């Protein structure tokens, strides 16, 4: 294998989570036990320092259709609204005719916020059912995989291109990045929203490693990719969404937007902590093993005392955790979800049944919160359960991150 970013062959293994199913393929009853398993390993490039998976499940398998909906979670929609308002006010306050392209636009939640602010919008979404949902809600969406070829057919240029939670998914990484350069207006802004690897490690959030996430960027490693395609970051900051997401603003190299200096400060902090080095990841691997021992012991203790345990949420990342910890229906009775697309399905690998929140008539003694990245929203929404004595366990807790 060669490095996905720089083509180096100097790659070393750092994290091994075993063989796992594609974790976004929730199963129908007749599919249980028939799902394929794939290696889930992270390797580290000695040259560009990018962490990445060494095995690729084909994009057609993972993204041709899936059950994730960005509009289900209120705090995520609020984050997207903030992104739209910031982008409009900061970069194009007086421009009347402005267009935004959202790559991996899902159900159109992000673009609906831009529509309200008067932008012309275009979504590109590979998942058939999800793209159709967006179109039905009045969000123009093309159901294709974005790459240079499809970019050339879009009605660009675009003043703003947004990629939220998608830039680490890319099998056609260089074709996609070149496509972005091709359709980005000369004074345009490319906003990359990505899970920040430094925070993943500090949070102990190894569950954010799964087959859809082929790459794990810090800001320095993202910049090396952008530079290869004539783009460059001029600003960045960390947003709290998903436990710590980097908001990186890029433009054509030599473009009109002056550096804020914030991106340089983040680069310096990465250097100080050594979080682009192999040893950083090896330390994380040891911590993951310790988390497994502690979580399994904690759940087994509660189960031995007759406690009834439900999973809170059925997020994709939860399946990495459940499969690596080997936690199944013998421990967790069900996963409680809001997303209707997962009704009457089962988690891949561990085969825990998914139940809709509005179907639950009695409450467990313990909620094991797999959707930990929405901790504060969950605790606020379920204050009555907390008051009634239901225990909420967080396998990953950003409030207790290890710096």
C-alpha cells in the first residue's frame, strides 16, 4: 500500500481493532450472521504523518445507501445553522448572488440553513434514499459520488464549498480535492469540517475509527493534502460538535483571504504535543486496551447485580466500540434510537436489536450512552430519568479528556 496523501511507502501499523463489519450496515433479521467482516487497522505515514486505514471497503458498498440522517439531532442542526450564518456574514456580507456546494450533503440539513440566508444551493450526496429525502424537502441534490469528473458537470463556480464529516471518507481523495479546486471561485472559501485526530486521542474516542473513515487528520496533515492541489488553509478553529471537530478554512493558494494566525497556532500546538508522531498513536493503542478492560468490567458488574442495560443511540461509531469490546445482547437488551431508518434493525456484528424511543414503555436501570458526542443534549432531554434514578454511563466522555 502507498500513503493515501503523499504516496509514500513508509507506513507503520499503530492501532488494530480486529476484524469488524461495516458498521453503518444495520441488519434486517434475515441478514443476521451473514455480514462480512474486514480488517480495521490504522497505519501511520513516516513522511506526511497522516494516520489512515490500510484496508478500503469499496465506496459503493458504504455510501450507495445508508441510514445516517444529519437532521435527526438538534445540536447538529444548530451547528450547521451557525456555520451558514458565519460563512455569510464573514466572507460574503454584501454579495447578492452567491452559491454554495455541499459535498456529502446528506438530507440537506446544512443547505436548508443556507437557503434561508438567500444562497443558491447544490448538494452532492451518494446515498440514494438520503439524496431523495433532500430533494423532497426542496434542496437541489445530485445523487452521485463527487470527484473531478462530476465536479466538471456542476453549475459552478461556487463561492463556498462545504465538506462536513466527509473529507476523511474519500476513496478518490485526490480526484475529489482536484474537483474542489476546479469549481471553487477565485475568491471562494473551502470549509472542511472534520473529526480532529488530536481530540479523538485526547477523548479516548477510538470508536470514531471505522471503515468509512479512511483518514484521520490533524491540521498539519490536512494542509499537506491541500498544498498538493494548490489550496491552502488561512484560518481554523476547534468546534465542540462531535466531541471536537476542526473547522478549517482554505482558499486557492495566494488567494485574497489573509491568514488569521489561528491555524499557525494550532500547527505549533500539534508540534508541541507530538500528536503527528507514531509514538502518539502507539500510546493511544495502549489506552484503548485499558478502556476495553474497564468498560467490560463495569457493565459485567452491573449485569451481575441484576441491572437492565439499554444502549442510548445506535450511532455508526457505537458499532466499532461494541464489536471491539464484544458487547452483545447478553449484556445490552436493545439500542434506543430516534432515526426511523433503523426501525426493526439489528446492530452489525453484535446483533443488538434497535428500538425506537417512542416504543419504550419502561426504562432501564442503566443507559450505556453510545451517542456520547451529544452528552449534554441527552442529559438535558432525559432529566426526568436522571431524577428517577436511571444511571447514564458514558464509555467516552470529552469532559474527562486526557490532554
